[in-house]
């Protein structure tokens, strides 16, 4: 098993996580803006209450999307670290105890 090949595959999958996470963040922000505009035009609610409602509604999706994007960035950094590490056979190195 080639560690550099596996690190490349991990970096490829991590890139997908990064793209999906940031795309979802942008989508949630745009959806929140449109929802805020729609709520602010209603006669029974003012623009400040509409802003609070729309920010509360998009807070959870943005938080989860940032977790996905952060996980993708972490996996890419881990893949770069693993690709640059010296190959070591099982049992080599310092003992655990």
C-alpha cells in the first residue's frame, strides 16, 4: 500500500467535503436573505423581528455546514501530513509503554 496514493485519495474526498460545506453556507445565507425580505414585507411583522426570525432559522444549517467544511479542511491537512511523513513499518519506532 502506497501511503502517498492513499493520502491523495483522502485529499480528493476531503476536497468534496470542503466544497459541499462552503456551498451549503452560501446557500443558507442567500436563503436567509430572501426569507428576511419576504418576512419584512408582511404588515404584521417589522423588519427587525423578520431579521431575528430569519437569522434563527439559518443559524443551525450554517453551523452544520461550517462543521462539514472544517472537517474537509482538517482531512486535507492530515493528508498532507501523512504524505510527507517518513514511511515506517509496523512495530518500528519507540515502544508505547
